[in-house]
C-alpha cells in the first residue's frame, strides 16, 4: 500500500494508481513508525518526490490497568468477546474513542467500558425511551405534527442551536481525523439534551392538552434524536441503527433503509443562536453553583427557598453575564426552587476571615505577629471587604499602628449567617436558607407529591393513567390541600379526584388505605385507577 495493491508499476494505464495516490490516511501502531510509515515515505520520496499519504494516524499502545503494555506473553490481555457479551461492542468503541486521543498510550480496564455504558449509552437510550413513551401516548407524527422552529419555545430554539453547533464541531473534527474531540462533543450534547432540555421540558410532555407547545417539544426532541443517531453512526453503529430504525424507517417508508446509508447531517445556520447559547451557559453556571450550595446546606431540592443572590465576576464580561442570567431568571428560579433572584455586591453575602500571611509578615514583624493575628480576627466586617478589594489595612498592635498590604494578608471568604455560599473563580452564588411557615408548607406538599408519584410507579400504574387519591388522618396536610395547594397536588399526580378525611374507596387500585410518612407527618393514603388521559 499504495504501490503493490495497485500493481505499480506494471499496470499499463496507471489510472487506478493515480486516482488513489496519495492515500487519504494511513494508520498503525506507534511501533510501525520506523518500519511501515518510514519505509513508505522513503520509497515514495525516491519515486515521486512526495508523501504517499496525506494523514498519518499513529496509534498508541493499549496498556493494562497498571500501565503495562498488553501482550499475550504477559497474560494481561482482555478478551474483546467478553466485553462484547457483557457491555456490547458499542460501549467498547465509545470508551476507546473518547478516553484519550488515539496517538496516546492508554490504560484500559473494564471500568472504562462500564462508564461508557452508564454515562453515555444509557443516557442516550433513556432519552430515546422518554421520547418514544410520550410520542406513543400522544400519537405524535413527525410530519403532520411538525411545528416550525420560529413558533417554538426558547428552550426548543436553544436545543436546535446547540445541535447545529455540535454538528459543526463533530464534522470539523472528523474531517481532521480527531475522533476523540468529535466523540466528546457528541457526548456533551447528549448529556445536555437529557439533563437540561428534557428535564426542563418534562411538564410539556406530561400535560394533558395536546397543544402547539406540546407538539413543538415533540418535534424538537425528535429532530435532535434523529440527528444524534446519524452523528453516532461512526462511533456506536449498533445503537445508532436501533434508534434510526424506530425513529426514521418506521415513520418514513421512503427513508434510506439504514442509518449508515443516510446523508450526514448538515448545519442549518438559520437555527444557530450563539447569543442564546451564551445566555443559557450563564444561567446554567448559576444553577450549578446554586445546587452545590443547596447540597452544602443539606436542604432537599423539593424544599423551596426564598432567595438566591448572585455576585458575578468583576470583569469585562460581567454585564453580559448578568444580562444573560436575568433574561433567563424564570429558568434559574425553577431549577433551584427559589422564589426570588437578585444580584448583589460581594459584601451582601460574603464575610471574610483575615489572617496574616506568615511567610511575609513573620520575618518583617516578628514578635508582633500574635497581636496582628488578634487584631485581624477582631476587625469589623467592612475591613474584610476592603481587604478583599486589595486595599491596605491598618491594625493596632500594642499601641503601634501597622499597615498591612495585600501581599501580607490572607483573605478567606465565607458566607454570612443565614446564607450558604459557593464560589467558582470570581462568581459567587448564595442561597438564603432560613425557612418561614409558607416555605415549609410548600415543601411538605412537594414532598407528598414525590411520595405519591413513587407509589404510582411501585404499584405499576401507567404514566398516562389518572387516579383518585384518598388521604386521611392528618389535619395539617388536609388543610393545605383543601386550600390553595389542592389543584397543584392533583395536577402533579394526575388525580381527577381528591378525597380528604373520607372513607376508603374500593376498586382495583392500591387495595385499601396504607400508612405513609412525609417529612415526619403520618397519614393514611389510598390510590385508585380512573382511566387514561385522553390526548385529544
């Protein structure tokens, strides 16, 4: 290759040789650098004065989990058929493609393949299963129920824009033989599709009315999944084929019979909205830090909080960051389950611990260091704010004034009482953790909804089945549901009937009242089937 396979120089016409020379790429292990790669290059240079290949892909050695080269003589090889049988060929492909660039040596273990299944393939398959479930319930047809992109929601337009940007990146990277960057870009989009778009859009699929917004959600997720199937074909051919057969072939008799015969997705520049991407990225940063703050405070996601405070970077991009978050404030508040969003200065949510930088202060002030330490610990809050801003700080030590510069101070930020704070670089996000009675009541109702939804699944109720719910034995919960929270509860659990402090019903549902506990509150609960949602 490429000489002998074209019978060079004995083919009189030489047309085949000229058409295929030089080769687009050549690939082998790093141990072929001096053997094959160099031999071909030397021969071609002598014969034609040019390289015989346009791209040379050198593969690093596969090592075992301890970093030793795999070889039969060492007995540390992994039988690929064992992996195919347990996790599948696609999982092995994905693990090898995305772990590291092909030219690097790589440690390999079965755990990497397990990660490929758990983090990517299952995420993709669960997203696909979610779509299929609700498309079946609603009788969605991708042609007759198509909604033009300009009539879709902001979240839909964001997903379509990200799909175009991802398609562009994958295409460019594959054209450059950079399979690792291409695969990682695809993996990031699948994760965003599942853990952001679908999670943010669940209610649009759940709701009973089959309106334009619901069709737009179906259309967006369908288009994304079809494109992902095509983009996945070089990486995970079997999973890609399974998705394509059900999503495309079953819906369009004129479609190519295989994903591997379909055209590669093209980028639709009209759908690209980089401004929206930046705004959404800003909002998601706040959400990520807000969730971390909630975890640090050990407060359940279902417990609403009063306020989230954002202190953006003191940098050139801060105004744009703030504008992006404010424009998507509704999403941020809903994701964090918080009532109000405000932007503040650092001093509104931060306090500071001031300590001397002993490496600098010690040699300079010697015996005064303990006094400096005490003075800094007793300094009022505004002194900490000034120190954080880089100002010089005067302190009094044994009747002597000492002025400490920024390099002589260690400034450690912490949250103010009543707030939990998380920082990332210069961005800080704090949640107000104090709970009033209204917030506690709402948290209790949300926890009850979660309990009932779990019971629905445990008892095998279909997603689209409506129910009757009977609750007895807890005056507090009964009063909440008799008031403003009744409609919310019924809508969330698909209850057409809600009976409070009544007698147990009969039917083929739960089979009688059973005791449950919700946030320390005991009550009796029964569910009965009433029938499926009418998508019309």
